C-alpha cells in the first residue's frame, strides 16, 4: 500500500489507514536492491562455512565439489600455494586470486579475506 486508504461506513469516510513511513522505506530499499541485483548469489552452505571459519576459497571449492588438486590445476596455481592461501598462511596476489575466482566462477572480491 502506498497511499492513504479510507474506510467508509454508510457512505461516509469513517477511518483512514495511513501507511507507516517505515513500510515505505522498506519497500523502496527492496526495490533498490532488486534493481541492483546482478544475479550472483552466495549459497547458504558457503556462507555457513565462512561463518564457521572456513576461508572463502575453501568454502567455494567445497561447494563446487573440487579437490585442492582440481582447483590448483584449473587455476594454474600450485597445490601448496593454494593450501597456504586457504589456511591463511599467505594472502595470495590479486593475479592468483583472480585465477582462482575464474576457476570457481565467482567474483574475485568474494574470495578476498578481510
């Protein structure tokens, strides 16, 4: 509802229902979010794994049912280097993270740990 609704009794306006501004704000925020949707969504299982402490690369790798060997081969990165990134021992360069992101079919910024 975006406007005031009048409720009549015996042909006369007896009540007015005024929408809460909060409801209108929620609707506007939803419309903005929907318009900005690029179609990429993070599955709940990936989010759950990250919230449990898994590195984003590991969470996505496991979601895609890939082994470290398969991901290292697909991204052109050595398995030890990939393992060090997943374990947090190394951050990985932008070039390496980009290669991993491409192999996982995700945006690179999804894989960078804060």
